[in-house]
C-alpha cells in the first residue's frame, strides 16, 4: 500500500476529532501552497447528511437538499442580521462545502469558514477533497454555501465552479465536474457531467434553495412539487461607478 501524504493524514486526524461542526480555512492544506486552493476533508459526518448510493449522471437531490439544510443549522448561518441596519451581525457566517463523487457513492465535504470573527464570504475548497475512504483527486461537481442575511446569489457566486490546472501554475474554472488533476466525470454514455452551484438562503422559517449552472440559469427548489423550477438567467453585473461596489447580478426572468 502506498503511504498517504502527511497532509492527508492530518485531515483524517482533524476530521475524527469531536465535537466538530466545520473547519477554518486556516486549518486546511493547500495545493501548490496556493491559498485559493484549499483542500477540505470528507465526507461531512453530520447526522442529517447522507452518503447517497445512486448510479446517476447528475448530483442527487437526496444529497444536496439535506446538505443545504444542515448548512443552515450551523452557528450564524441563518437570520444573523441586524434588524435596524440589515447588515450582518458579528456572528453572521458563510460556510462552503464541495459536492463530490467517489467510485461508490455521492458525498459532501466538511464545511469551511473563515477565521472566527473575520468578515466576508467563505472560501470554497477549490483544491478538492481528501476523502477518508478514497483519498484525493475525486471529481468535484460544484460547491454549496449559505447566505446568513437571506440575500440571493452575488456576482462572485455566479463565477465559482470546479477548477482544473491548465499549463504551468495556471488554474481555471470549468462548467463540468472535474477533479483537480483534470479527470472529467462522465455519465453512462461517456458525456461530461455539468457542474452546479447551490445556495441556502432566506430565513429559518422560510428557506430558499437555489442552484445555477455555468451559463447562469438559476433554479429554485419547489418543495411542494419536489423539483427545481427555472426562475431566471443571471449574469454578473459590472460596477456602476469607478471605485464603487459591484451591483447585484443582472437577472432576466424565464
């Protein structure tokens, strides 16, 4: 048996430590010492998040929806805004996780957040996942996260998809499920499988679950019909003025 890299063993030790709800980005290893390419451990051992055994050419909702609901239950993940200003409170927190597939099943990584007290969005594990059973270089099908103030997706959210290395020290995001090493996930007909992004937002008593693809087609989960409903086509919006913050994405109802 080939020995596992030190950082792989480290992740397994950390993942086994209890109690644990999430990982800080500063705790995790990085590919090529690149802080944008953090590697998360998996699978997330949350009691409500299953490992799904299904021979599907797309990510099963039976995995994604429980994972989104579990993200909402983490500290500061939902309804963490000041009622007077609408701004996030100090405890407001975004968490990110990766959706991936092993040779046997579908799983999600442990959630990642920034340092405690640090403002800003979470950092997706763009460097992939080290699974406790199957190791690394597993295909990533996309990333899920939450918005603690109930807002919809942002410009930045629309741009985050699995990354692959192209050439010397060049990484790029693509629209298909892929491992960091460049292995495309394929369906039973040999076709690449599209990647997605997912968002848990809204409020604890009225959650909204959204997903979108690389082209910006945004779907909302319909709990009554148990299906995704196409809502809009969204594109990142440029700043309205020099030095201003980005405007919300431009969305066109479908």
